[in-house]
C-alpha cells in the first residue's frame, strides 16, 4: 500500500521540528535539516530602559512612549514566517501537513500560511497543543487521533 508522505510541524514560540509520518507501524522520523530554535531577545535588548517621552497636548505635559507592537509578539511572528518559508520551499517533499502548536503560535502560523495556496491545501489537521518537549519516540501516542495511528500492543 502506498502511503502519502505526511509532514508534522511541531512548534512553539521558540522551538520547532518537522517530523515525517509514512504510515501505520512505521516510526515517526525527524526530517533532515528541520530542527529550529529561535532566540528571543531579552526586553532590555529590544528597548532602552527609558521608553522615551512625547509632548502632550497641553504645555508642560509629557507621556511615556508606547511601542506600537510588542517586541516579543513581533519575534514570534518572524519565527512563524521562517517556518512557513521552509515548508513552502519543501512543499514538493510532502503531500499532507499536520500543524501542532499552542494557540497563539498556531494563529501566527495560520496567518503566514494563508499567502501560500499550495501549502494551505496540504494542511490535513491542526492540533492546538505544545508538544515541543515530547520525545520523538512518544510523539505518535500524542498524535494518534490525527494520524489514525494504530499502536502495536506492547
């Protein structure tokens, strides 16, 4: 029986890996070159200790400057973009894609994949949970619902 190659993106805000599923009773494998770590800068590296001041509408009044975008949110979006670029560059290597990420990161990934219609069509399932710290040999147990995985009796 010929099984479709399914890639599984397992990601959170700073780490990701792509696994390959080739069918029941075959172990999940790590896709070569598909292990990602995104370094998030500390707050003091993003901004100076003083947020700055802007002149108020009335003489002598000043207000603290607020950043239009939270720097950490921006970094998470950049990481999601990096992941979807990788998937887009390798879209010929898989027929189905399963996305596994916590809700906020899932939203970022979903936003980035909307621009790539081929990639969007390949999305087979989404799981909103964080499995980035689950060892590879236990991952199939956590995903058996979306993989229709049949585990061998131990």
